[in-house]
């Protein structure tokens, strides 16, 4: 799987992002009932077209994204209480579905009411990658966020006839440290033919 390539450098010291879909035992407070959605009713392929829920302890899909102008980094999890900073929060579970046909496959994921923390990318890089202690980085993540809130996320990986694209879209409501409310929207898209065609994170005062 090809994941969010520009984030590898930013997130490498935080967590090993893997394309392995490792099913793990859910924690007591995690909901594990069968997801109630169906992205498409394509060709029936037993074992490939059903909906599943994956719970990731150390990996995540699209766990962080950046804006094309280098202004923002969005952490799609509980950024101030993440386990690699001594907290208890894990990455959020995704509902997933894979549908295959004669020319390729369509792999989609969705998650709702996911914690969202947005940071100044330059400031985060200074705090976390300037050779200082890990504690300074974790303090920055807990205290120096620009916006936080919740959001819904959808992602798709589509392989058709030796061409592919990946797309991530999200929206939600976030607040600044003063409590002002903002509308958050995001669109990321990567294609095998044109590279990154969208890298936008928009935060607008309501």
C-alpha cells in the first residue's frame, strides 16, 4: 500500500506507519460491532468485499497530513494524549472494505468523530526534530496546538488497469485555544500519473 508519503519524515520518530493491516484485540472501551455501511455493490467476491473494522495499536492509515503550503500538520488522533508520549490513547479504528473486479480493486476506509489536532508544521518540526528531548516534543503536542476538535474521515485507494490514485477527505469542527469555533475541511489526492493533485487543509471561522 502507498500511504501519505510526505508525512514519513514528519511522523517517523513518532510511530512506525505500516501498510500491514494487523488485527488486534480491541480494548474494553472500543466498539467492535459490525459496521453498518457498504461503499459499493460491485462484483461479489467472497472474502474480499465484506466490511471489517481494524484496530491499530501502533499503526494507522492517514494518521497525519500536511497542507501543500507547509502551514499545517493535522494529527488524526488524540494528539495531546497519544501513547508514544506516555498517554493512553491509541489510533482510531477504521471501517474498511475491499472490492475487486476484473481490472483492479477499490479499497475504502471511513471513520467518524475522530479527534483532530492541527499544529503549525514549522513550529512542530522545530520542537520535535531539532535534537531536543522527546519530552519537549510531547509538551509541544499537548500545549501548542492551533486548533482541536473532531472530524469525519473517508479515504480510498483505487487501482485500475495499472493506474492508481489515493484520496483522503475529511471535515469537522475545531476550536482555537480561546474557544472560537471554526469549520475544518481537508482534501488530499495522489495519482500515479500526476503526483499530488490536492494537498489542502482549510480552517475557516464560522
